[in-house]
């Protein structure tokens, strides 16, 4: 199974509703959810049609044979829990890759968006209970330009009652004095508008000189990924941060 897909625990039967234009040949056909992946895509084993990848938005629950309705998994991910929005800015695709990996590993949440901030209105950020924001740092301590273009709008909104987790990408060896500064730039524009910061991340395993991305002397504002110098640590760091988020958000995780 591709690393971008997460197996779905339990037995969940779904079907394509009548009138669906995307998969009309599957209307009424029973399928079992196998795995959830990025961008609201799930894998379904349809009877007589094999395993296919379809959008979760094109599915509905299928009644079990004994008449008991078995609920389908909702959008892409892992359950009908907290409404989570993941937004990122990206130049090379690395931040998007991290965002989609985080999405695939979240459990007990309803991930209703995993989108490039350049492609959505800032008002969309207010539609979620939890925001996970991915930002990279460019040049000498600059925030990625798609975020920069929207900072004034971001600061003008109230995020009262919304939990915010930040994940940042930077290059500690190349830019040790401005390492993941983009995280700090973004949070500085949001922190007075009412959000609760989650996912504060220890800095002890990183080697750098200065960073605006620090929360205190020993923690970053959120997850830090260094694809330039420590790519081999990325998978474990994401896994550990997602586990931390599950705990902080009070999300029950299937074992």
C-alpha cells in the first residue's frame, strides 16, 4: 500500500448514490473502505469492480445485509471528529508533501481541507475548529510569498476558539540565523486574534543559531522539518508530531 494511504480500521460499507455523475457505473454497488489518503481520496473494494480510488464526497453509507446501517468514513481521513483544515504555501512541493502526510496520519478528525493557501480565500480558515498551517522560509528569513501576500487579511480576522498548529520547513545549515523564521512571522500576525496554539515542538535535536520560530528557549512554535539537511528524520518527526496532536486535541486513536 502506498505510504500516502492509511488503512481504515473496522468494516465500513459504502456505495455511490444514484445520480452521481463521476461514477454512475458504481451507483448502488456495495464497497468496503480499505484506506484513506490525501485530498479526500479513499480506496474502496467494490464488489465485482475491484479496488478503486474515489473521492469521499462521491460516497454514501451502504446498509449492511442485516439491515443495520454501517456508517461510511467521512472526508478522506479518519472519522467524524474535529473539523480540521490544513493549509500550506509551497514553492518546491516539499511543504505540500508534509501537509498531505500529516493529513494521511490524522485519526479521529474530519479533514475538510488540505489546500494551497494561494488557491483559497482567507475567510476559509474560519470554517474549522483546528487549523494546521504549513509555511516555509525563503531568502534571508522571509515567509513564503503566498503567505506573505495574505498576512494583512489573516491578521484582520478573529480566530477565537480555533486551535492552530504550525509546521515549518527550513534549512538550518544554509541559514542558521534565520532558521524557520516564517513560522514566527505567521504566528506574530495571528496570535493576538484569539487562537490557541497547539503542537509546540522541542528544539533540542536541531542545530541552528537563531530563529523567529521559537516559542520559548527550548521549543519551536510547531513541527520543524529540514528537508535540506535532515530529510532522513522527516518521517519520524511527522509521526511523532501527529501523535502529539492527537493527545493535545483529545482524539481517540485506533490501535
